[in-house]
């Protein structure tokens, strides 16, 4: 018997293999890499949100000490624009407006931070000095910094060729059925809310090194990316016109992404192109201020919604109108976020028969907006879960009961929503029940009374949600406008002594793939965890891949690995059959041991691996030597994690400070491979959700200056802002991938914000508060308390 | 950061000489304020004069009815000094809440008071305790020293050497932190020294200031209730994305109450 001890397979909370490297300072991040002869790039950025560039004078800068070259947009006439990866169509069928996004500004700048010129110099300081010496004459234009300003009549045009600043006006759902639903309503609840803009702030700032070998004409880009193959495709094919075999993209250790490192950014193209021009490596590393004003921001929706209910509190129809801020240019996946990642989720966990959503995407003179942890699904969940609470309050129903009454029942799966998605599995009553129990929902009023005696306002809030991740299948997303496939690639390379290297097209930047993916191999092949290594992040090593975002890595990338392992096992069985002189149908394989069924004839994993590479006694006529298989896996559907989050807060009325005292998350993420990693992912996501709900305030002034452009003004959640998050899972399996997994990377950020705000509104209920916009800062809450005398006191 | 010359003088006299010879030279103590400004290229000194090797600026000692703290005393030293804890526990407690561990192990009282950031902690203690600022040239009363946002009575090239704190009968400090920077959003330092009451407010306005109405109320009745009814006018206070002037005005009263509570 070849039993793996201790148990390291699926379901084991083994420690993360990568942590020794990270915790001992041996991670290799892009900025840790230095190439021989390396130069440094500094980017001159627009100080104005909107201006015409009258002239750029680089003569003085070029003569500064250490300067190798100075480039402006005029030096790059042959380069393509930075592409958008998803084409949306308007209600009338016409394609969205897709204005040019030049690598370096041409003619106009459109946001504070827009790249105007690049200086390449011997040192970083010299590059910065020279960038300051570039004289740019700007004719400042009026800016539109908010959705409202951009849509006002006569508003300044961000792009001359985009009338009214509207990128697209899109819809989903059946309008006539929707109107019929409202016609039958006993009660209609109307509601407006904002989903606040966020700055991602990964701990590691973005960085990029371009390298060029003049003898082979090969380019290499080292970059802080969640998806090196996607960058190679976008930058090579659309911007620099480089064929894939001449462009290698390496994304080494990456210190957090949260979506912001999915996208192809101008700096990647600048350093790669400039390396070819100056024939030396070029490095650029963002300073924190640059991160604030150039990393794609998240969220930024303004939404009006109407919910029709019958006399029993059953939802009849939902109508949603959303304005989504795109910022100044279309970032890689910006257009898909408020459409196919948002509006398709508006049924939520409810059996609402009709949903009709209209989404207008709008250009403004701000940093581009794109996917940020959850991407569209937190926006949908926040809207629904606030709306349901408001509906409960306004129909006099209990907040839990209104949810139960409208849930999609557990026996209704697969469930077709009115907005395209078909949920494969879930049990919303079960996750709700488990969360209510764990959070001590029933005993809350006693805790509220006890807090009141201490002068604190205590509230509890609930959020029941579903999300869609592992976006797929390729054919469907293609028909919806995606310009890429959404499969994943896995290679299982078995070495002659039986150890395994996994090559995956996904990318780990904090998620722990090196551990979780190795556990899949250990579980299936019986190879001890220490003998399995996972390699990712290099287009020269990995056959292909679409990268990591949308909680897809395990559901899609893991499934590709399973398919490759199936091929490995099938081949290994043939080798085993040959060695044991049995027919292949009689060979069984279980975690490392091949056995002729019903006998005690066995061969070990290591024996088969060795035979595959030392094929002395081998069926060479029928079988190639070697044990190395690749699989591409294209999922049949999204996966649908869901669950229930319950938040309990206390507010100090004197200051308005909110403390999250308890947070309970019960999530259905499908099969759990490593419970410890799942817990960490959920906790991290919840912390980001609490950040959005209570702390993170991204503010532009009317001129388009980002007022909250540093940690002095932008409040990231810190340890002492956060509670211990209690995390539990309740599993229903995904029905269409071989692992039954759903994805856990974003559930925390998706489910939590409405739970927090529902709790805050509940705590303030004696003040007659219907809604409070995020972030519910102390100043905002004090303002509410100060402005409204408590209803109770007035009695 | 731009290039600059670096000097590390061994005596106060040498430091003063270097600084008076060059109007664009800047002294540096803990560097917790100056270095970020240099890194952001907001400041372009010709030379930086490192004070950290000057013995005359160091030390914390009790001198009769005064506590004398050298300009180079780090926040951590003030927070943990037995002399400070015995004489003015509110000051030690304040120091223990400035910034984070790294900041407290580098930042100095002299640097903070010379900088006079309206959102800094120490200026309210200096003003509330009616301390005397000792420089290489003279002695300056707290009431004359702080002159509004980032402005003090220090002349160019003049160095802060020490701060002499009278020892109060009672003193207390409370603050609300700015949610993002964790500097002071509104703070109150209250003290009764030799029978006289002073209330110094930091964070809320463009500079540290005394709250005369509260001082009057507390002179009559030293209790949180006495200030609870004293309203700070919002006029002239700071309003920004973190809170309106009205909010800060309200917090001034709340923090004053808490400071008195803490003072006992
Ligand atoms: C992350 C962070 C958080 C912080 N949080 C807080 C906080 O919560 N509360 C708070 O009060 N402060 C806070 N600070 C500021 C910190 O306390 C600084 O240490 C302090 O303001 C300046 O002291 P320093 O010794 O570092 O001065 P430096 O940075 O060395 O100098 C500051 C200024 O004073 C001048 N100077 C220095 N020494 C003298 C001297 N002896 N005579 C004359 N001029 C002199 C310098 O030329 C410079 O202009 C924070 C700083 C950081 C980086």
C-alpha cells in the first residue's frame, strides 16, 4: 500500500508551500529582477484632468545627465492603441464607442496621471530629474469628473468622437414582461444608491522591465501581471505588433492584484518598446502615488432600482438602471464588468420572475475603471441586498422571512434566471440557517439592549448572495463580445523518479496555488506534496493560459489539471498492464498504486514513471515513452458560489465611529481543497468588503484631481479596523466540473458590504434612516445622528 | 529625492554654524516628516544637517518642579520614561499613541514641535502645559511659540534644544484620529497647573489653540460635565473629505470631556 501520510490531499489544511519563500524575504518580485545594462524609465504624467497638449519640448531633458532617450506619443506613430478585450453592443445593436487609447498621450490628456512622455536614463533619479525638465504647454479644458457631470447637457467631451461621453447604452432582460410584472404589483419599492469607487492598492506597486536581444530580436517583458499570456497577446498583437514567438512575458512573484493587475497597461508597452529602441533593458516601478493615479480603479456605479412585490411579499419584477463610470479610456475588461458580470447577477438568490436592467457606460476625466475583486458581482449584491432590506422595512416584513420567501428553492436547480445565467447548484436556506445559528441571530435583541445600556447603538445585518465565477464557456462569452477564450491549460510533467511538475496557465499572486494545485496531484496520483511543484507565470514555460481573475483558477485551471492527470493515469495504466502482463481494463489505480484487479499484483507509481522514461521493457510499438500530458479545459458554465454573511456593528453616537463586533460568513464554495486557504481567502475578501462599506473613500474634486491620492487620505482597512471573521462553509457541489469546486477568491468581497451597511442602517433605525451610502464613515454617521432627533426621543 | 549635502555635526555650536551659513540648509532629527517630503520632491534643501549626534539635545530629566525633555527625545523614549510617567503621565500616554512603532522609534519631540503640524499631537501638550521652548538663542513661552499651520516663532537656522514642562496637578489628553492618516482629527489636552487651567485643542483648526470658554468652565468646575455644554464654534476650523468643520467642532467638546475624564 502506498498511502500518503500525513494526509495532504483534497480537504487537508496543509501549510502553504510558498510561505517559506515569502516570509523569509526570498520572493522574487519584478522590482527584484535586474538585467545587465539596465536603464530606468520615469513617466511624465499629466497634472490636468483634461487638456490639449499645445507643445512638448524635450530638448533640455534629453541633455540632462544620464539620459539615454526621451519619448513622446509622436515617437510611436506605428503603435496600436491599448485594446479593450470585450465589445458590448448598444440596445439598438450598434457597437459601443471604442476610442483610441494611445500608449503615450497624443493631442490631449484625459486624466490626472495620463502618460505624456517617458524618459529613459541610467538611474531612476536621473530619469525623474529629466522628466521634470520636459516642458509641456497645456491648454486646460473643462473636465468631467463624475457620472453626473459627464452626462450633463453641454458637458465637456472626454473623446471628441464619443458624443455625450456615452460608451454604450445596453440592456438585458425582457422589458415587456418586466412592465407586466410591475402592473400586477401590490407594492413597488423604489431605491437609488451609489456603489463607491475604490482604489485597489495592491501591496506591491506595478512594475515592468522590458528586455531586448538585438541578435535574436527577442523581447522579454517582466511584469506584475495576473495573466502573462493575455498580456503577450494584447501587447504583442495589438500594440507592438510583435509575434508571439518573439515575445516572452514573465510574471514572477506578484504581491497582490485584486484585479488591478489583469489589465494591459501603457507602461508595459513603453518599457518593451523602449528596450528595442535603446537596445538595453528598461525598468519602471510605480511609486505609490502613481499606483493611486494609474492602477485601474474599481466599482463606481450610480443605480436606480424598482422592485415589484405581490401582497405576500413575493418579488414579481425588478427594474434596474445603472450608470457605470469607465474613466477616461477603456481598460482591458472594463466594458464587461457592469454588463455580463453585473446585470446577469441581478436575480441574485431570488426566484424573481422578471429582471430588466439598463446600463449606460460613461467616459469621465478620471483613472480608467475596471474589475476589482468581485467585479460587477459586489455591485449587484449590494443593490439587491439593500433593496431587499428596504422592501422588508416598507412592507413590514421580517428581513429573514422576506428572503426565505423569495429564495430559489434547493430542488429548483439547475435554475434558469431571467438574465441569462443558469445556476447549477446551491442551497440558500441551508447557508442562511447555518449563518443565523452561528451568528446568534435569535439572541441579538438582548445584545442590542445591553449595548444601549452602555450608550452604544448596536445593529445586525444580513446578506444572502450568489455570484458567478470561472467565467465561461468560450463560445458563449464570444457571442457576448469577449475577444478571448476562457479555457485554461494544465500540464502534468511526471519525472523519471515519479515527482511531478505542474505547469498552469493561471497565476498565483497570493492565492496559494502552489499548495492547492499540488494537493490535487497528491490526491489523484498519490505523490507526496513535497514531490509536486507548481510553475506558473512565464510564457516560455507554460504552453498557454488565460490567467487568474474572477475566481477561475481552481474551477477552470484545476479542471485542466484533472484532465491532464486523466491522460497521465490512462497512459500509466497501459505501462502497468504491460509490466504486470495484464489487460489494461483490469488495471486499477488508487493513489500511487497500480493493481491487477482481484490480485495482489501491484506496481508503484515510481516504477511506472521510471519505465516511461527508461523504456527497456516497454510496449514501444503502441506507446510513446514519457509521461507528460497537457490538457485544455473549456468549462460548460460559470460556477455559482453563494452563501450568507451576517454582520454586527456597534456605533458610538458621540463620534459616529462604527465598530464591527462580529462577522459571520457561511459560504458555499463547492468542494473545499484546503480549508485553511479558503478561510484566508474569505477573510481577506470580507476585510476588503468592510473597507468598501466603512472606510475607503475615493474622492475627485470638480476639476478631476484625485483628492484621496495617498494613504494620508485614503483609508485602507487595517488590522485594528477589523473583527475576527468567523468563516464556515456549506457545500453543494458544482455539477459540471470534475472537481465539484466553485471558487472562493471573491465571495468575501461580494457578500459582505451589504451585510455591513444593513447592520449600520439597523443600528440607526431609531433615527429613521432608510439608507446610508458607502463608505459609512464616522463623520457621515455623526451627521445623520446630529441632523435627526431620534424618533424615540421625539415621542 | 533631489541631491543634497549631508552633515553630521557633533555639537550644537557646529550645527548652528552650518545652518546659519546656508539659508537653504535644513536640520533633520528623526526624519519622519522631512524624509517623506524629500522623497516626494516637495523640498529641495542644499544640505541636510543631521542633529542626531548632538549630546546637548538629548536626555529627559526632572529639574525641581520642571520636566526637561531634550529635542532629540524620541516618542518611544517619552512614552516609556519613568520620569515622564511619574511627573506627567498624560504626556507619556500621548507619546505612546503617536504614529506607529517605527515612527515612535525615530520621530522626536523637537522635530514634531518645530514642525507644528496642525494635526500633530505634541503641540497641544506644550500649549496645554504652558511649557517653555528652549532654543540655542532664547526661551519662548508656548503661547508665543505656535503661530498657526506649520509656523512657529523659530527663526531660520534657530534650533529647538529642549522643552521645559511645568508639572501639573492634573492633565489629560484625548483625540479622535483621522481615519486615514491616523494623525489627529480633533484633540484636547487639558491641564491644571498651579491652580490655572488650560485647554489646548489640536487637529481641529489650522493650528493648535486654547479654548478659553472651556478653560473658564473648568476653572469653576473641574469635571467633564462642565465642558459638555461648551460649544466650540465651527468657524475657522478645518473641513475636508474626512469631516466638516461642524463635525470637528463637535469632536472638540467630546474630546475635552474625555480628556478631563482621563485626567481624573
Ligand atoms: C506614518 C507616520 C505617522 C505619523 N503619525 C503621527 C501622529 O499620529 N501624530 C503626530 O504628532 N505625528 C505623527 N507623525 C509625525 C512624527 O511624529 C514625526 O516624527 C514628527 O512630526 C517630526 O519629528 P522628526 O524628529 O521625525 O522630525 P524631522 O522629520 O527630522 O523634522 C521635521 C521638521 O522639523 C525641523 N527640525 C527637526 N528638528 C529640529 C530642531 N531640533 N530644531 C528646529 N527644527 C527642527 C526639520 O528641519 C523639519 O522641518 C507621523 C509620521 C509618519 C511618517
